[in-house]
C-alpha cells in the first residue's frame, strides 16, 4: 500500500490538516472530543495499541466517521489509544452513510445490525457491545503516517 504523510502543522485550526489519499478519500484531523462512539472497545487492546503508536511515533490508519452526526464508524480502538496518549485530534475520513463506498455488516450472527441502530447508539450514548458492527470501505483506505506530535498540538 502507498504511504501518505500529513505534515501540515500550519493548517487552519478549524480543519487542522487535510490530505487527499490516492483513492480519493480525504483525511481531516478532527478533535477527539467531537466523535461519538457507537460501540464499546477492549481497554487492554487499546492500551497495547497505544504502546505501539507511542513506539512508532505516528498513526498509520485514519478512523471513519459519519459526516453528519460525527458517529465513529470504524476505529474505536484507535480513538481509545489516542485518548490514552493524550492526543487532541484524530486523523479521520468523513463519509455519509449514503455513500456507496460504505458497507455495514455485523461480526456476530446473533445480532442483526443496521444504520439506525448504529446512529441511535451513538446519539444516546448507549454503546453496543464490542465487535458488533463491521464497517468496510470499497476501496479500502490507504496507509497514512500522521505524527503523534501533530495530534497533540493546539
């Protein structure tokens, strides 16, 4: 996969940094506190991921966010790891649920998932169990390299 670097610390504060991936997705740095999770995460996995990110010094994959509601669709562990590291921003791809590149499926056979369920969980703060939903993109996201220092800056 092609690597992309976001290295624009002088970007406007409201959008922070914007970069277009080779497959057309736009990566923006969003404030962590604005994202609305819809699903629980495993704290031990997030802690392990935060340690790997700290060793690497960067994030290698953006999270996926529903653009209208700021519901976190994919990347709950990455967001938790960045929170553990004290980051203020997260590299994000904003997409509409109506975008044909977004596909929602479930990990579990005992729960039927749909978009309304995801958005309701995020808006009410009543999180679904971890690994309930699976959001996939076609084409998939490129690898990125966003330095942690950029995610910590005001």
